[in-house]
């Protein structure tokens, strides 16, 4: 809402500082520069400060800027305040992505989609709020050079004499005050979270989280930088120039061209909302592939049928829907393979911001030189081709170490199985050798016992006719039973022969 409110109120702000629209175009440069600085500063600070505190401070600065902007009567002061809001938005954009990943990690895909859906929802609601709050204002036709561009001396003296003052249209004040109040309430919630959770708990939680670093960490970040550069550049380019393209190249009326622009952002916001539920059952990589296919097909359809209004309506709807889930899915996808710190998030957010700045500016210049060609559509098709090619390269680099690890694990498992089989065979052979040694030892013991019992047998055999046979038979039968019950007595040992001879004698 803070970013999108500038568009519908730009004419009123120009009239408020007594400037025309063309001379106040530096306001967008100031906001973009502040956004880049905020992204880089936020990436550094998020690695060493409490996340809730930093987000709360950034939103507090946004609140102050929104309340001050309607009172600005000098162009320099207005550009400065817009730049301050750009810095805080850069911190918020970087920090929001990092905070989602820090809280939910690999399971944060639906929450990431919800975060970026809120951006689309705010961009959709801010112009509606501005129109309802502002009502009818002075038309752009009155913003001419003679009427609103005073001489340099008078302008500078006026700027130095009056920096602040009530706006000419109080509805401008109420619109910015409403959004500023809403952001201040959100800011209070973030400060409440900061005071609730101490820094010690945050450090303990951060140390407990698993830290992953891909083998090609820096290469992946550079490729993601380029991926977001072309994706966001194509998104902003089409959203910014589709109205002009439809009226000048396709011959559509202004009402139809405005509807074409609205359906692009409408399907964009709607599919970001649906992506919250799709992210719960689909992997981020799958969603990126589907988005790339839709963007490639719809942009090719736009190029082939650039003169047909019906085809423009269908292709624009599909293109807006396809572009919706790409950015949050890309952030969730890279988190699966490497940990995203504040600096890493700032790196690819800066890439997205540079694409948002550079590509529309270059396309505007080229389109002016070649007015008969649909340069906007060619840009969208080229960006779709680039993103469709670069993502498989990123995927291969991210999964290449995992493939190597799987192959290494498979080899180690095979080696372990072979080693376990050989050890089992060795163990069985050792057990067989030990069993054989035990059998031999027991056989020797039996033989020794038999040798000791030999004289007793001879002595008793000499007295068989003299003494009763019951004693002898009982003695030898008992000994025979003992040897038979023993587990050693399994083969033809001397004890068996002895027992047989006794039985014969009996």
C-alpha cells in the first residue's frame, strides 16, 4: 500500500509542491535508490540484529514518512521523504523473506506465498482507497509547464520560505494518514514480539537450526540474481506498458486498455492467493516449472497474436497468473539446498530491484525508437525464455552434490554388504574349526577315560563266576547311560564298543 499509493496521488503531490509531473519524475529515482540501499543495509543488519526490532523500526520510519509527505511543500523534501520510505521498504522486503525462512525453514512455502500475496493485495487496494478518499481532483491537463513551473529564482525562494504546510486537497492527507495509521498498528505488533522474545532465546534458536551450505552456493546466488532480474523486470515492464501498448499498437480504446491492465494485476493477485494452498501440496521447484511453462506459452501467444484484442485478453490473463508465484517459489526453492542469510537475501532482492529499474527504462527508450514493433512483448518472451533455461541449470547445480552423495552411499552400502558376507563366511569357518577342535578334545577325553576303566573291566571279568553279576552290570550300565546321555557320544567311540560288550556278556 505504501508503494502503490504514490501512483494515483502523484498528480496531487506535484500540485502540492508547485511542480509539473515531468519535473518531478526524480521522485521514482529517489524511491528506487532508497529501496536498493535499504535492501543492502537490511541484509547486513538482519545478520546481527533482532529481526522484529529491525522490522519495527523500518515500519516506524514508513509511518513517519507517510504522515509527513502530504505536508511537504518543497520538491527536494518530498523526494527525500519518498527515499526514506524506499529505504524502509527495502529493509522490509529483505527482512520479511529472511524472517519467514528463519521461522519455518523448508516448510515455509505457503507462508512465503502468503507474504507475497499481501504485497499484491496492498497494491490492488491502494489505488481504490486513494480514489475513494480523494474523490475528484484536478486533472492532469492543468499540470502544464507555464502554470506550474515557476522561474528558478521564485521556485528556490518559495522552497526555502515554505517547507511544510497543509495540502491544497485535504483528501490527500486523509489517504496517507489512513495507510500510515495502519502501518503504525503493525509496527506496534512487531515491537511487542521483540519485547516478548529476548535476544538470548533468539540466539539459542538460531544456533539450534541446521545450517546448510551448497557446494555451489555463490554460483546459485548469482544465477538467482539473474533469474529475478529478468523475471521482475518483465513483470513490471508488462504491467507498466500494457496500457500504452494496447492503445497505440493494438488499437484498443482507453477503457478496454485499462481493463486489460486491471486483469493482468487481478489475475496476478488472485493466483498469488491460490498459490498459498498450492504450496502446501506442491514442491517449490514444481511451481517454478509450471510458472515458466505458462509464462513462455502466454508470451509466445502475445507475440504471435499481438493485433487481436481477444487473444490479448486471454494471453494477458494467463501471463499474469503465471508470473504470480515465481518469486516466492524461487526463495523457498533455494532454501531447500542452502541456508539463506540476510546478506544472501539482500543479494537477490537487489537483483529484482535492478530489474524493476533497468528493464522498463531501457524498454521505454527502445520502444520510442521503434514505435511500430511490439518491443514490450518481445521483452516478455525473451525474459520467459531466459528464466525457462536458467532454472534447469540452477537445479542441476543444486542437486549435483546430492547425486554424488547418493552414488557414494550406494557404493558404500554395496561394499558393506560384501564385507558383511565375507565376514559371515569367515565366522562360519572359524566356528566350524572351533567345533571340530572341541569334538577332538572330547574324543580324547573319552579315550582317556576308557583307558582308565580298562583294568577295572579286566578285574571284574575275572571275578564274574565268583561274584554276582548284578553289581558289575549295574556299574557298567550306569556308566553306559551316562555316556549315552552325553552330547559327545554321537559317533562310534570306544565307549559304545564297551557298552556293547557288556550287554553281550549280560
